[in-house]
């Protein structure tokens, strides 16, 4: 058997050690709720859709529909790579299976970076743009310009507290709120569409108004609305079910959660477009809390208040889901001694508290730095675009990993799923990035520079840790992120200089 075969015996986590994560806690629907919370659908409606409409205008629903289709193609890769590997490493472990140690470590650093940036970016928009605009327009209250700073601490502090309490309360909180969000968005959007006087129902699904460029720019924010679709992957070691099913549940949960959120967001984008008025979408992103205005017009004060409350909660749950996910990837990489080993510890509730704290503190620093430098609105745009760069990099390596495994195993019957769809996904991802960043225009161009610095740093760190005769052996390099009964060090699979 080749060392990177994804056979059912590979990647089986050990549940015996009390020093690790607690197994058998998270059900399939717990995984789904984690993934939905990571995508934060209600927060997307008031934040990402407002930002995306500045570029896509009336074609906002088309941007979301294309992003939904693209992410559905991409989930194919997650589904096939996770089949036999339930790991706290998530993408890190999946890339290890196909490409080995060096690409896996680069992937891990990219995942940790872009999810951490997203943890910082969402509260900057909600507390620095959405809530001040809402207070000024509807309550006549001018919030101080520094209001977003203490709120940043709240939006990251509350998820931090839930995360260190363990996975059980974390999943329970996300399960309740995620279900409520999906139902609320679909039902309210249908009501808005039914009550709006739509004269050209298919116009929002054409390129006529903004062209390919506008739709692609809108897709930056649409794709990042789906960033958390794989945030449940690092819960593999804590998933319920027999060992050979843990990885399979990850893939199933990804498909279920993406379908629910994709339908909810696409129909919500359409509802906001026709509810606001297709001919007036040029003013949509210039207005304070335009999504709330649409809900107020068609659903009254109760509908508008419900949207605001759920959006704030959605931002909290988004940071909770991404903090939970990021901390476990950091935990897994540190367990393999490729980052600071103190992060590979758990507290009395079997939560990786040291990793969670590092993620929370670093997200606060990033948020403060960019918010003070660029201001909340531009900081959100730059951070969101940087998130997309990191996401595309990590997912490109994921796709290459699946293709490498397929090539080695010569599975002709899997040609479409293991080769064609990954190539399509990579091509579309990089096309959107190209259209969104070329020609370079500041401040968005800072996102590309920030990403490039992170990527170069990740590559340098990788070669410092795994260059020459250092790091895992060839066999162990395809087993990173996986918790065996004995670590790869104890099995003698670690090379020393």
C-alpha cells in the first residue's frame, strides 16, 4: 500500500488518550450546523451582499448563483478527500494524503491565516459600518467613531469563551441559531418576492448591466459568504460514528450545509434586489443598512428587528465556528511539531484552549491594525479580498491533492470527480481572482500584497521546518494531522538532522 492511499484504515484517530480532543461528541447535524454557522448566512445578507452590490449592482443574484455553483463544484473535492480521514487537521490532513508534508504545511498556514482574517473582518463591518449606519438612520443616534473597537473585543471574546468551554456547548449554540437563520431567510425572502412588483424577473440573472467584470467582483463577496463550508472538517476526531464513517460524515455535512445556505443566500440576494428596485441598485450599497430597509418595507418592524438580531447573532456564531475550526487546525499542526507545541494541548473540557486563545488574540490585533489604518469599511473590503486569496490557495492545493491520488490509483471511473471537476473549480477560482484584482487598484490591491507576504512566509517556514533531512519521513508526510494511537514521533517516522 502506498503511504498516501486514502484507505479506510488510514487516518483513523485514536480516542483513548485523555490528552486529546474528545471523540464521539458531534453528530451529522452538529457538523452541518458548524458549517452553516461558519458561512453566517444572515450576516452575509446585511454585510457581504451590501459590499458585493457595489460592484454587481442588479446582477447581485447572479454573482451569488455563480458562487453557489462554484462552491458546489469545489465541495466535490472535500467530499472525496474526507471519505476515509476524520482529522483535526482538516484541509491540512487532506493535502498531506495526496501531496505530502510541505504542501500540507503551506495549506495549514493558509487556512489558519484566512480564517483568522475572517474572524477579524466580520465584526469590523458589523460594528464599524452596519450598526453605526443603522443607529444613525433609524434611531437618530450618532455612535462614536471608535465604537467598533470595544465591539470587536465583544464579537471575538464571546466566541472565545464558548470555545474554551468545549465542543458540546459550542455545537448546541450553533445548531439552534443555524436552523433558525435558514428558515427565517427563506421564508422572509419568499414573502418579499411575492409582495414586490417584479417587472423583469430574469434581469438580475444577466450580465447586461455590469458585464463579466462586475459579476466577478460581486463574486468576491459571494464566494467569501461560503468560506465556512469546510469549517466543520477539523471536527473529524470529535465526530460520532464508527471510525470508517467519521470522514464520510464530513463530506455529507458539507453537501447538506452548502445546499441549505446556497439556496437561502441566492433567494435572499434576489429578494433584496427586486425589493429594493432593480433600477435603483446603484444606490443600494451607498445606503445605511439597505437590507434592513427592504425587510422593513415588506415585513414591517418585526421583520426588520428580527433581521438585525439574527445578523448580530450570525456574526457571533460565524466567529465561533471559524475560531473552533482554526484552533483545531493549529492544534493538529502543533501536535505534529511543525508549529509551537504548546498549542497541542487541551484543557479540562478537552478543548484546545491555548490554540483558541492565540487565534482570538491574533484576530483582535489584525482587526485593530486594519481598522485603524483603513477605517472599518475599507478594512472589511481589503480583509475580505485577502480571505479569498487565502481560500483559493488552500483549495487549489486540495484539488491538486485529489488529482494526485486519482492519478496514482488510475481510477478511470472517477475521472469526472477526481480530475475534471477539480480543474474546473481551480480555473473558475483563479479567473474570479484575476478579474477582481487586475488592474491593481488600491485599497483592494493591498489584499494581494498581504496574501503574497503570508504565502512567502508560509513557504519559508515550511522549508525551515521540513527542509533537508528535517521533519517527517516520506511515509509520515502523508499522515499529518491524523491522531494515531501513537504519534508519528513515537512510531519513529520523524527524521532528525
